[in-house]
C-alpha cells in the first residue's frame, strides 16, 4: 500500500494535515534537544521527513529504516538534494526485527508509524534493545480528540473527507481509508505509555497537540 502511494505521500501529508505536520515534527524533535544524541535511529522513516528534521540536532549519524522501498527511494532523493547523504542513511528494515546490535543508538524516533506495527509490544521492545542506557525514545502519532465539538469534527473529517481526498489524489481507494481505521485501533494515551513501560522505558511523558489530533510520547532507557 505504501509503495503504491509513495509518489503522492508528501503532498497528501501537507494537504490533509493543513500543513500542521511540519510543526508536529518540530515539536517532537524538541524532546531530544537536551540529549544531543550522536547516533539516531528513525523507524518507519517513510520519505525521510523526520530524519531530515532530526538533522537540526547536529548528530553524527542518522539511520532511517522502513519496509517500503518506494518510500525510501523518494527519501534518498530528498537527502541527496539537501546534501545530507554523509549524515543520513536510509535502509530497508523491519521495526520488529531490527538488524542492529544492542546499545547502538543514543535516540530512536517514530513519526506516524507505531500504529502500523504488527506486534506493537515486540516493536517497542526491539527499539528499547538497540538504545544505549540513558537513550531517549520519541514517538509522534495520531490520536483521537475526545471532547465536543472536536471529536465530532474529527470523525467527520477522517471518516468521510480524508478518504475522499486521499483517493482523489493518490488513486488508491484503500490507503486513506486505512489511515483513520488504524488510528481508531491504536492503543493511544495511557495505554501506549503502558506498552512503553512494559518494554522497560522510564521517565515517561506525553503531550497532546492540535485539539488532541496528535500526541508526542517520550521515554528513556
């Protein structure tokens, strides 16, 4: 599915989020600024937007992984245009079977990807494994507003307008129907923090933004 929509993915991200996705990534990166991580792993990197944003932290190396080769191709082109190929490397990889040794990274990030993990607990545990002691983990993910009228507006937008717009521009009927369905099924808020805690993460924190449409989760190894 992601291979199919790769060519329109960035455009639709800007369009469907009304451009807010750029600021959401900026806010998530701020959680890592005091850590000054040298080695960063960006999981479910897609076309590399979060990995590129993480370069503002001035790390030595950023590795982004994703299971969609077509998304990675677009990301690599963006990295070349920005002349960041010496810092950012994008690889084909599965979040639930990370091909890195224990204690490899100072920080790990996932932007709009954890809800797609087939086995959420396994994926979060794998991320914990590859982090160094004291390493930080930041997740940026969609969530659901729970108060009137935000809840009702959100349900109308994601249930009707988003699939229609997504199909119109991506030519993939299922892709943008899947998005709100995956958000609905995702264990968000305290439930997701509990998953992080079960994996071993401590110093947990959560920040909801834009009327509860997205949330940032933070934890340390």
